[in-house]
């Protein structure tokens, strides 16, 4: 009798545990579904804003939107030579991916083709990754146009000509070397351009492109960061010895400060480098540069343009840095084995996106951009508290990444490239 009673109790406990598990699982799925509705809503919001921009795009070669200054309602337009030229076609490709509407594919192809001359000039710019991979790269990923592939491969070869083997990095701002009196300089932004080299090395390009990307990342990891893992904006090298001369800033508050977008490029760049190489040192470093960034964020998780601006809390914010970081953290959360830490990264990224998706940060009826409150080049007095095209690009990218993760409901990263 006693054994039967214990058996009944045991079975009842198992049943209760099973029911609790089902309830919790169902609640998690419902939460994901509700969040996914918000993601779809925000993707549709981006589509509506982008349509407004398409409707007002001027004719001619200067037709790529870059920024809308605070207090204004119209985009400032650029041509294909500007480092931001790839973000608008990249946004259009992401909208095609997110909505499956052919009109976005047609528009994306039109603006992407305008950037084709970039692949025809050797050593044109260190930002060919931003310019070409965001446009032709996303386009090739989604439609496998062989013409796009050739542009990507030629552009990767062009970018590689800026690599200095003595230093171990790609030269930044080649057209400004004499003006700045920096014999060989490298900016942290250059970490993002490495993705073009990795891709090309695996899609018909030289193996040397992979080696250049790895060497650049390794050199940057060793020379571009202070002991607390905050990043310099620029590192200047001696072209003869290859040795580091100094770390300085160009767009940050001071040589010793943590410029928000620069730190976000580092988080994104080293995360991407681990994905492409599986070198554990890159994964470890991505976490270190992410952790110091997260530890110093204000309550709403949107950084001030520079973490060390003495005007804080009255300093301007930089939504673009938040967008880059949110996208990077979503990917980083899928790559680390420490699941509690992975969950923290994902939750931080989702909270950033939730904040960016509020009235406080979305442009809505203020102008035709997606977001407000980004800061471009504060020391130069340009693009301060503005709407900037790369903020919109990484915001939409982060939304798409989160959507894929929620659809899979696992931590295996669906490569967005």
C-alpha cells in the first residue's frame, strides 16, 4: 500500500513538473511571437520610411542619401565616391530580404549598379568594404548575380593594395596621408572592411586576402587598445620599422577617450573575424571590448557620442553606435559557449532595439530617415544629433538578425551575409 502511494505521488510530481515545463515553454514561445510582431512592425516602419525617400530621390549622380541634420527634413545626398555610398543600396537589399517585395530588389539593383566604378580603381579607398560589400555583397547573397561577384572580387583586390606588410595593417585615408602627416595610419573602422577580404578569399579570390585580413585584425588587436580594452580611433605607424608611434583620435573627444562608434566597430569587427576564422583569440577579444562598452552605458543603453565627454549627461547621444552594437551582440550571443553570458548579450541587444524603436529615437514624421540622434564627426561640427544613413542600415540589419534568431529559437547563428 505504501509503495503504491509513493508511486502515485512520484507520478503526480512528474506530471506537475511536465505541466510546468510546458507552460513555461509556451510562455516563452508566446513572448517570442509577440516580440516578432514588433520586429515585423518595425521592419514595415523602415519600409514605409524608405519609400518616402525613394519618392523624393533626385535625378543625377548625387542621389545616395547620407544624413539629415537636426532641424532639417531633407536628406543630404552624395555620390558613389563617399564612404557612406553603400548603405542606401544595402538598406534596400535588406528590405527586399525582410519583406520579399520585388520593388525593393529592383530599387536595390539600380542603386547598387551606381557603385560599380569603385571596383575599377586600384587602392581607391580603405572603406571599400562599407561601400561595396554592403551593396554588392548583400545583393550577391540574395540573388547570386555573377556580375556582382566580379565587382566584389575586384574590389577586394583593390583594398588589398593598401596593405603594408611591414606594419601589418591596411592604410586608412590614403588620400590624406600627406595632409595629416601620418605616414601609415589605421582607424578602428577598418575592422569592418575585412569582411570583404574574407568573403573574396572563400569565393574565388586569392588565399592571400584571408591572410591580410587576419594579420590586420591581429595587429589591430595588439596595438589599437588600451589596457582596459577601450579603443583608440587611430593608430599611427612608422612605415620603415612597422612599429606603433602613437594612438590618437580624429572623431572622438580626446586621444585617451572611448569614442562610442569606434568601440562599436571593434565589437562588430572582432565578432565577424571569429565567425570567419574560428580563431579563439578573436572571440575572447570581442567579449572584452563588448564588456567594457556595456559596463559604461547609460540607463537607456544608447551611448553618448563619447563615453568620456565631460558634458555628460548633457552630451549628445549616438544612436548609430547602438545600432552597430546591437547587431554585433546578436551575432556574438550565438558564438560563445557560455550560455548565461550569451543570454545577457542577446537581452542587451534586444533592449537596445526596443529603445531605438520608441518615439524618442525613431524619426517617424520628423523626417524620412529611420532614426534620430546619431553623431557623425563631433569635433568637426558635422552630423551632430542627426539622422545618419549607417544608423538606419545597422538598425535594420539588427532587426533582421533578431527575427532570424527568434524564428529558429536556437542559438545557432543564421549568417546574415
